[in-house]
């Protein structure tokens, strides 16, 4: 069964056009069969600008992971 794949993102700043500049910090997998989720962080921002919040965004293109 396939799993849904989400990117774990942190908005670092905004560019000159006001668009967000994002840092990919890991992935989250959701099992389609039972809805359970697993989170893998590859990076955690540090410093006073990090407020502890991440954004979870479904991976573009509908990518799925085949791990059970």
C-alpha cells in the first residue's frame, strides 16, 4: 500500500518580491491504510528567529512512497 508524502518546511525569510524562502527540514509519511503518520527531521533551525513552527505541505506532483 502506498503512503502519502509531505514535506516539512520552515519559512526562513522572504525575498524581494515578498515570496517565502523555505528550508526543507524533513518529511512526514501518512499511511493510507490507517491514517497513522511518521515524521523524520533532517534539520532543525536554531536561533532566536526560529519560533518552533513548521509547515507541512503535501509533496507536489502527488508523490507517494511505496514503503508499508
